[in-house]
C-alpha cells in the first residue's frame, strides 16, 4: 500500500490502485482494507502490549464499522436534521479577525 503523503501529515492522496480497499459494503474484512484501517488508527503509548493487542483484535473484528473514505459512510434512512433557523435570520458573510496574542503582535509589528 503506497500513500502519497502531502504537506499535511494527516492528508493523503489516494491512488487508483488503493481504491480497491474501499469496499465496506462488499468485502469489509478485506486484508488490504484492514491494513489501511490499522495504519490510520493511532494507539497511545500509555497502553501495555497486551492492551494494544486487544485494540488490534477489536479493530480487526469490527472492521465493517470503520469507513476508510467519505464514500463509505452509510446514510441512515429516514433521518433528517432540522436546524430551526428562522427564515429572516441574517448571517455575517465576512469573518472578523481574531485579536492577536502579545507574541503575535510583536512578530507582526516587525513586518507591518
């Protein structure tokens, strides 16, 4: 499995060869898919080796629950969201700048 890492460590570019692991509905326990899930889940150092093995076994047992991409997220039939926003409500379209911290001010005043 080769993931092309981008600048952001958490973001990956998925290649066509890896697209075959996104099969949550057809083959959720595919070894490639389970390896992808195992590489995406981070287990902390505060667990013992036995606990880490239990977490790994749990992930492998419930691999059908994990979605490897947004395409694999399943819709729940009949569920709707009602935000209860009055029709006359106006939202700001331009966000305001947050105040700078003292360190940020010092840094920015050198450049501005």
